[in-house]
């Protein structure tokens, strides 16, 4: 099997990000910038392809990478990861040991583990704890089912995040199996978020909109209440629980992403 890293980034002028990330094998870098250009060069143990594009949006970048990828196994990657030595063997080894897996979620150094330290299949609601940069997949499984990231979600859309949840939900609906393997493949480094600017009213409105779009009205209401209660220690200095819940309910009620989806259809 062949592994390919799918690296999403912005405004890069050269290939230094690939070296800084310690990617030594095959990589496809989607560089959203102000030019259209394609480059190919050799890495230590593989090939690097850089596609520079004027298109915008993280989910757009992910989908472009999926459509242009040629690896048997692909791993999503952002510009704030440093890979460990031997990451390729760890990733491919996990697929060899779990042939039933269409997608594998890996462990990241420096991040609090979301799951027990054992191999396990992830279904709803456990997939709600997954971040996009943990996700790897068999390319053939996505090509066969046609599952892609929803471009109404994610950084650059103005609708907030949760694109990985929608993606994994769509994978599950398509019959694909998602597993967690507690193998560390990279370390996350501190960086400034491109979409999170604090626990503002807008954040909670978007949270309500995304959860209704992904989960439907009843579950979104229940999750909104759970989120406000469970995450209170995180937002306490910025907004009151009452205002947070009111904003979430406003996002659920307005259903702006659902309306955008209907227009798209």
C-alpha cells in the first residue's frame, strides 16, 4: 500500500512547510493563495506535489486533495503538525492490522486523548470527538461511495466548523467503518485558529446552525443544552450560560445552513 499525506495550507511561497512538518514520503499540498500553479519534486522517500490555487475554504481544499490524490491510504493534515519518525510504517501498519477499517482515526501527541487506549470502532456519538487532522482513509472507499467534505461548513464559509463531524456522519451513512487506533503519528504545535475567535454570540449561533444541519432539530436541541452545561468552564469568562443557550437556540431556529443547502440543490 502507498501512503499519501494530504496537506492543506495557505499563502505558502515554497515547499519549506513540507520539510518543517517532517514529511519524508508522498505528499499532496493544496496551497490556497493568489496564483494557479503545480509543482512536483522528490522527497526523501517519495514524491511531493504542490497545487497552488486561488480557490478558498478548508473543505474545498480537502475535497481538491481527495480528488487529486493517488495514494491507497490518505491522511488529512494541516500546517501545524510535526510528524514522528516512522509515521508511514505506523499508519500503513494500522491498516494492515485492521483490514475491515475504511477510515482510521489516529492519536496525536500533545492532545488529550478522547478515547480509551485500545482499538475500537467509532460510531455516533463517539465520532463527535474526532478532529479532522486525525482522519485517514482508504481512498478507494471514498471514491466508491462518493463521500466528500460539505463545502457549506468549515473555515472560510462563515458558518463555523464541524465539517469533520458531517464528513464522518456521511461516511457512516454510506456504510463505511471508522476505527480508532491509539498510535501516535504526529505532534500538534500551537497556532492561531482561522475560524475560532472566542466564545462569542456568533460562535454559539453557528454552533446551533451546524448541529441542526448535521444532527437534525431534536438532537440539536438536546446537544445544545448539553454543550452549554458541559463546556461552561471554557466560556464562563466571555458569555453567560443563558446568553450562550439563547444564541445556540437562535442558530437552531434560523437554520441558515439548511436553507443554504436547499438553495444549493
